[in-house]
C-alpha cells in the first residue's frame, strides 16, 4: 500500500467527495511527516526515516481527518495534528520493538536490529521530541491532550511489562493495557480532529469513546489474526511462540479449568514452541477451539460499542464513514 493511500477500512465508504478530501489530506500529512523527520544530523536523519519509509496504515491521521470533517475539514492545524499523532505512534514502535525484541516491522528489519538498542531508543525519543515541537505550536488544548495521552501510553507499556497483579483478572488487565497502549492514541486522534477542525465541542466526548473502543477492537483482531490468518505476512503463531499474552490464549487459560483440550494446549504452549512442527500443530488445534470464536466475538463487541458511541452525532457522510471504519476493523485479515 502506498503510504498516502486510504486504508482499506474505508473502501466501503460511498461518498466520493469525502474520500477525495481524506485522500488529499493524507497526501499533505505525508509531505509534512517527511519534513518533520528531517535532521541535520546524518545518523538521526536515516534512523528517523526508517519506519516512516517502510509505510504503514496511517489509521491515526485518517481519524484526525475524518473527525475534522465534522467541522471545517483539512485546515492547516488539522494536518499538523495528524502529523503529531503519527509521529507519536512511530516513536512508540521504536520503543516497543526494543522491549519486545522484535526482528521485523512493516516488512523491514527493526531499528534495534540494524543500529542497536540505544540508537533505536534515542530515535524514538527524537520522534517524541519532534511531535512535541509541533504540538506546542497548536496551543494549550493540543499540549494537554498530547501529555495525557503520552502518560497513558507509558502506563500501558508499564502494566504490560509487569503483568496482572495476584488478585487481578488477567483478561481485564489485558483489555486495560490495550486501551492505554493503543486506544488512547487513536482516541486522541479523533479528539484532535474535533478540536482543530472546529467541530462542535459536544462531539468530542463521543469521538473520544469511539476512538478508544476502535483501538481495542483493532488490537484484539490482531490477536486473532496472529493465529487464524496466513495472509498477514507473518508466520501464524508468532506471538504464541514468543509467549506474548493475547486474547485467544488468555481465554484458553481461563477455559483450562474445565476444558481438557484447553488444558492440554496450555501445557504445550507453556512448555515452549521452539520446533516449527510443534507450533504448526498448536496453531491448527487452536484455530478449531472455541477460544478463538470467543476472542473474535470480543473484538466484534468493542467495534459495535464504538459505533454505538456515535449515536449523538447527526447523520452525515462522515458519521457513516466512521461506522464503516469501526466495522471494517474486525473484518480484516492482515
């Protein structure tokens, strides 16, 4: 997918004028992103562009632009806001890849694999700094929104790293991590569009709720795709092999108390999945287990709640596009 192309989540939107407006806005955002990652330092210039050049879905800028369509549309401040949220997202990816020891991202080697952990972390910091420079020019509302979102991003990563406490439900803990790590920035994207598109202020809270629920749904579907899909470009079960908690495996562990098949699968997973044949066997068995269906239904529930949050908005092409976007999140296969 070209970096400035609309994400496939919007392919069912029927309003062609809206599509053209969002496409034009994305092209402006892409130009601004390239300018934003430029550095006079030759090393920083290369490392900062690494993941930007690799592409990406640009979901967060799209939501800024869509939300702004409820007001004045693609004005300069809206484009700047879209750049801020995408730079922030890119920065988190550099840090996440170091913490997760991920070898690949967007079809290329991760920054820490090429330049080492310290350079990757500092590059993420540079991107956060550049986002802060841009957001400071947008005013107090953007600064507050960015600071609050950054706090949630950090708390989400911290809680994911520490795991649930002894008396905490692992599934509820996981959902809160997703809300903080992913939902908060997608939510902030929608709010940014409302604020700087000068849309009615009463739309801000519904869009905040909508964005957070879309973010959680998006990550829950990622969990399902990791096991269910052969079209994602990754070996099915990558997270499973790495021991990363996901909704299907968390549900499987809950079921293991009363389900012999679930108990056996958990024991195999906990024993390690170093052999490809063993991983393939577990993936095939898990695909047929009801834990997968329940995980998908959970993602669908969050998507439906996102759509329901839009109820206070008047009917419009933008509202329809937001509905399509939320529904399409749970239909993707990669």
